[in-house]
C-alpha cells in the first residue's frame, strides 16, 4: 500500500472512533467465534488446529467484511444526523449478529441442524405457535447470555469509550475539515467495497475437509445463502407446468362396495424401531403387537413423505405429496389441489369427524382439516381437560379424545363413518404422563421419556378399539394405525424430526386391522408411503376411482417397483429417494450427498456415495430437484386464478 494511501486509511477515523470500534468489533468477533467453536465441537468437527481454521473461513471473511464496512460507514458520516444514523445502523446490525449467532448455536445444540432462513422466517411469522418449542429447548442460562450480549452490542462501546476517554468534546475547524475529503471518501469507498466482497465470499466458502457448507458457513452467511437457494427453488417451481391428476377425482360404487366404518389412528412422532410389532426387544406396545397378529396387515417398510405432522397428514388424507415449502401452505383457504378422502366419502353418504388432543391453533389445524373435507372438528379446547395431564406444549394426553368421540359416534353411527384420531402424547417435549405407569426403557433421559409416551399410546389404541366394541361397531370397522413420522435421538448427530432424512425419522409403523379380513394376520414387505392411504381405503371399501388417478397405489394390489420421494422441513434442508433398497440423500450442497444399501445397512452407517459414481448421483439429484419443482407447481397452479 502506498504511504499516502496508508496515511489516509489511518486518518479515516480519529483516536476516539478507533477506540469505539475496537470495543464493538473485538468482543463481537470473540463472541461469535466462540459460539462457532462450541458448535463445531457439538458436531464433532473441532479437531486439529488448521482443519478448524478452515472450517472458520466463512466466519473470518464475514467478520472482516463487517469490520471494513463499519470503518467505512463511520469514516463517511463524521458529523450531524448522518453520524447518528450510522451509529444506529452499526449497533442494530451488531445486535442482529449476536441474536443470529446465539440462536444458531442453540438451534444446533437442540437439533444438530443448522439455522436456515426458512426456520427463522417460520418462527418470526408464527411466533405464537413457536413459543412452546423455543421455551422448552432454550435453557435459562442461554437467555441470560443472549440478554447480556445484546445489551453490550447496543451500549457497551459507548460506556467503555466514555469511561476511558471521557465525553466527546465538540470540535470546531474549517468547513473543509468538517466535510469528508475527497481522499478520505475514496479510501472509505474502497474499504467498504472490499468489505462487501468479503461478505459475498463468506456465502460460498470452499467445502472444508469435504464436509459441505452447513459446517463451514457462518450463521449470518448461512441465512443469506439459504434464502438465495430458496428463491432459486421457487423460481424453478414457477417455471413448471404440470397436470394435477387428482383435481377432479371422484368415487363410484361397484358390486364390491361395502360402506363400513373407517378409523384412522394417528401415532404422533412414532418411529418403527420403537414399537413392539417391529422390534420384539422393546416392550413399548405389546397390545399393538398382539393386534398385529390377529386379523391385521402389517407393512414392514412404511414411510412418511415429509417428517412434519401437517405435511404428513396431507398425504394421508389426499394422496398428494405435500408442498415442499416450510410454511403450511396446505392450511390456506382452498389451498389443497385435490379432494380429501373425507370429502369423497361424504359424497357417498359417510359422516366424517376429526378429533385431536392437540390445540386447534397450531398451524391453523382447523382450516387444514376443513380443506380435507371433514364435517366435524374437535380439538382439546372443546374437550373437558380436568383429570388429564399435559403431554407437551401442543396438548394433552390422548385419552382426552375418548369421551367426545364416543358421543359423536353414538349420534352418527347409523351412517358409515370416517373418524381421524390424531394423538400427540409422544411428541416433543415428552412430558411424563403416568396414567398407565412408567417403565425404564433407556438410560438416556429424553429417549426414556419418549418411549414411555409411545407405551402410553398402546393403551390409547386399546381404548379406542374397546370403545368401538362397546358401541357394537367393531366388527364392521377398519382400523388404520400409523405413525406420521419418527423421531431422532442423535443417531446421525440430529434430534427431533423436521430436518432429518434418515430412517429413524422417515420409517414409521403401519398396521391395518380388519376384524373381517387378514385372517391369522398378514405381512407385506413394502416399501409403501403415506400417499398410498387414500387408494388403499378406496380399495378396502370397494369403490372405484374416476376423474383422475392417485399417485400412490393400494396396498391390496400386487407390489410394483417405484421410487419413493421425501422432502424435509424446513425447505432446502434435505431430500431423499428410495428405489428398491437403494437410498439417496441430497443436502443442497450443505453436506455431501449420501447413498445407502438399506438391505444390508438399515441404520445407514456405511455411506456408499463414493462408490456409486458421479453419473448416478447426478441422476438421483436431478430426479429430486425435478420432483421438488413439480410438487410445488401442483399447489401453485391450483392457487392461480383461472
């Protein structure tokens, strides 16, 4: 750097301003880097020195760019209202960096996943719904740390500068000295431009040690980058025109039609490996295991579509893959581009009802159920809660539905009925519910609480079936018992369900119990998916589909080879596909692609991506991206005015 330019750079700010900025930027950098190092340790990535520095490349670029922009801002605006505006922008942005960095660390420690833009957008637009999840996961000490960091970012530099240097004296000087000199303006502009370039570079760091950008991208940069990726995916969906094969679908009676009762029993957050019919080594659901051996069809390999309840039940009720967007698009008025099975059966004389032990307010569930076509909806707000325990921030123990559903059945059972029982007891945060006692299943506290709440639902399923027996409806009812998604407890370094594409979350129990069928019990291997529910129900009742064609297939029909497709929530987190036993996972570049042979490796411990070949990986990736755009386009075209 030429001497004159160096001198100009040093003279951009006076001694007081440099002191002020150092008290802002140094603690901010130390705080954010410390949280990132702790996060890398949680991810098992904080190893040898130079490798860790490589993972922090994006953070250094971001902090360097932020520092250059801060210097340029204060250098250009030296006096007056411009100065105050610059200080407000500087401190507001510092507070924002603190909040994002702290939230990203807490989200990572709670779920094992990175904090993407769609997560933040969802929490900001649905803050009332998200408070339960946030308060249940964020410990008090993190709130205190965040409060202290925010207060320092807002006022700390001013306090320390005033304490060490005293109040600023009003300076006089000529008009030329009070203005911004041409040389200072040029140097400030060059510095600010360099800052912008560094910030841009922080969005696209080189993949460190082959780990992808989810590990090597700074929290703020990750939010910006994932927003850009979302916009790209939205644009791809808008460019697609696709025919909706379900828009005009209807049912017609045939000589096989028998208008029997149907009960959908929804086991919330219940994974296949944690229930006794699929794992005899764990005694969580022995009653369900006995039921599975008696007049039941058990599907050995059953899968969700998207591991989130509102998304999964869209597939259960409509046969559609849900909209891949993070937002619950399906709950907007008239947003579902296909009639639900409840609406179709209502046209055939069925009475339909939906009961849930969760709140009606979460994700506008009442509107979503209305879009599915159910005639009656009842959440816990309209039930007697005395004597029932809270199971989580969403609602109460599932037995709370028994009394109101019994009353409804007594009033409506003269007609064939379709009833959805949507439980919530095994959902996070797995509060202990002791109506049927507690057992020790695991030495890990949260997993043990979860498994006990899965056990609770074994009694709940028994109680529903007993209710049908007492009302004289059992012999003429088909019970479909299923999980909407599973739950992870660190098997792949992740917890929860929404952003997880692995088997512990995607694979669910599915048992169809029919007192008049499946004599002695039956099993099919699969794989099947929740989109297969409507065609299976139609087949079980003997109706014929006209005016369209379901994407899924009836479980009563001969199996056929096909590809199952999965998205995760938030959007732009991960997608997966399964064909036969070959499973491919795409992380949008944030992590390396993965490939597994589920026949030999059902818990996905041996990644075969390096052996598969780039051509096959590219084909599977393009298949998923095309499906993502096509699925979104079906919903978006339905919303467009004719």
